[in-house]
């Protein structure tokens, strides 16, 4: 049974027995309980804090942000476990030990991105997010959670890339039929699952968009997400695409030879055989057009349409959140 790396919290998920989703819900509840207990023990921002005037006095907004970060972290860890659970069996790792290096590389990449994220916040307040003396419990929780988000998010993306590569190489060795589009489409559906998992991350971040400070940060996250979702969508199908192109080329060369033969027979045939030879030639030309029309990628329009809809999920959730906020503001006057 495949397992997540030892240095990932996804390792705690009983991937082979219980449902990772249930464990993800339990993890979210545990993180939220720890956050609230810490707030109760250590308290919130003090009155003599330089930025006390910016707080609501009870840290409710900071704790709400922390709850959202708890949810995102639980989602990433659960998604990582689900990706590992769907890993194609009996497929070797990437050559040259890339698999073993990809996990820590992506984890460090994600960690660096999240630790640098506060630099993209736009604010009129002079605030050094790295000055520990300005932290209180809620802010410290945010900083710890964002670091974990980068670390676990990087490993989740690494798991997705490893799965995509394995599926890509597996598709190059599995039985293949140029005309069996349903079987071919299974590879594309796995790529679609990869894209969905990645796109859901900015969808969970959209509540931050009610604050203009995070618009640049969200745009940067969305740009990274689009890149990795495209990789997750296309990578599983690269090997299959090569096989489709090669099979089409062989079939078209075979048909071309038959067309040349059929045309020569038509030119040399008498009046009695012309109708049959012409019908044969027309059938070959129709078949040639059919082969040429087969897409090189194992996609159909439904796959591309779904991917486009997935990319709209963050925008839809942000719009819904803005509408709800306006309604609440209207009720509260």
C-alpha cells in the first residue's frame, strides 16, 4: 500500500482502511479546538499593542481567519491522502530518483511561497509580519498555519505530479485501441481530478477577497494554481497522445496505400466494375477523413468544458461571498 512521506501529516491518514475525508474532518475539528483553547489561555491583542486600534477587541476576525486556514490545511492533507490512494499500482517511480527529491523540493517551494506571502499584502499600516514582538496568539497561529499550508500544499502538488507521471508511463504500456475513446478518456478523467484538487485551493481562499489587501496575493496564488492544474490535466495524457499520433500516422499511411491502389483500379476498370471501384474508393476516403478527425489528445469537449468550469469555481465562490456580505451589511444597517 502506497503511503505519504514520513514528513507529511497525510502520513497519519489510514489510506487503506478508513475514509481520508472523515479523518480530514476530525483534523479540522482538532486544529480549531487547539486554536480556540490557545486563544482562551493566552488571550488576544493587548490594549498597549501598537495596533490595538485595528482590532475589534475580541480577536473574532483573526480567529475566523484562523478557522479558514484550519479548513484549508485539513483539505490539503485530505487531498494528499486521496491522491496517494488513487496512485496507479505496479508503476515504477520516476527515473533517476526524481520521485524521492520531488516531495521535499515542492514542500520547500511551498513553504518559501507562504512565508513570503505577507509581503504581497497591500496595507496602509506599517506592519512587519516577521517581528515576533508584534505577534499575539491569533497572529502566531496564522503564521504557523500558513507555513504548514505551504509545506503540505507543496507535497500535495508533488503527489499529484507523481501520480500524473505514473499514469502517463502506465498508459504507454497498456493495451490500446485507437477507436475505444471511452477507455482512452479514463486517463483524461484522472487529469481532470488532478486539476479539480488544485483549483479548489483558491476557491477556499476566496473569503479573503472581501479585504482588498489580499487581492494581489490571491492573483499570485491563482496564477500558480492555473499552471499546476494545467500540468495535472495534461501530464497523464502525454504518453497516450504520442501513441494516438503514432497510431493515426500508421493507419493513414496504410489507408493512403489502399487509396492509391483503389484509384489505379478505378482508372483501369471497365464500365461494369467502375461503380464498385468508385464505392471502394469513396469508402476509403471517408475512412481517411474519420481517422484524421480523431483528436490527438484523449479529450472530448466535456473534459475541456469541465476544466473551464473548474477554473470559474473561485470566481463563483467569491461572488457568492460578496453577495452574502452585502446582504448581511444591509440587515445590520
